């Protein structure tokens, strides 16, 4: 199952940026537009509230057969039986997380350079989140990944690569021929008035 994941449009949630009243509505509208995978990010939320929200989001993603990834929180991912978990360089080590979640769950790891990318693959990552590709308001003081570095990472690893950071309809065409498997988006979808239409447009631009 996890080897057949479509990473084309990877939605990351953000309650501070969304145009809808609820995260649930934001996620469902994106899925209706063609979103292929969802990551639930909750940086300022109690464990209980995160767990309860994750259950509600999973009801939606399960209904549409879209994988749900939990950001950072391995415990929440396991508690709701999510498809997997995504971790950054300052979270638990990937090798440790792999042991905790088992071989059947999806493990995504953020990487901003070749060394991090190769280590993530060796430690059991199923895909890489490479970025930030451009400056972004959602994460400040992030290291910008050059196109040259992205190409080096693509040559060095054989697991899927999802680019993140400043991806929009104005930048997505820059990745033509780069060999990436998908793009992660936050504001270019959740902050839009018509989330479904925005999702469709991004997918079309990526596939043209």
C-alpha cells in the first residue's frame, strides 16, 4: 500500500492561514480538488485536542481513500492509526521513529541538503520533504534549498521527493524536469477563497 502512494499534491494544514471556518472543511475541499495526501500540522494544540481533531480528519481522508500523515507527533499518529508520520531534523531520529511505527507505516523526513537526505533514506524514510525551496511565511529562518542541491538529492536517493516552501502557481513550473514526485502546499490552497479550484489549478500546472 505505502509503495503506491501518490505524492502529487501534498496538503499541509494550517489553521492560522485557512480561509474556511474549520480544518475539516479545508481538508475536504482540497481533496475534492484532487489533493492526494494530507498532513495534519498542529503546533499549538494540546495532545487531547490534537488527537480528537486527528480522528475527525481521518474520518474524512478515509472516506476518500487519501492517506493521512501526522506531523511530528508519533504518539498521535499511532493512536489514530494514521497512514504515517512526518518528522523534521529536530524531532526524534528517523531510525528510532521507524522502529516505533513499524515497517508498514509511511515515514516522511524533512531534508534541506544532500547529507540529510541520504541519511534519511538510510534510516528508513519512505519519502523526503525537501525545502524550503523559496522563502515562506509559515516557517521563518529556514534554509533555502537551491535547484542545484535539489538535483543532487534527486540523483542520490531513490525514494519519492516532495518539495515544500513557497510553492505556488507562480513557482510550480520551475520544477519541470527536476524529477520530483510532488509538491507540498499550505497557503496556496488553504488560504484561497475557492480551495477546490486552487487545488485543481496547481495539479494542472504541475502535470502540464
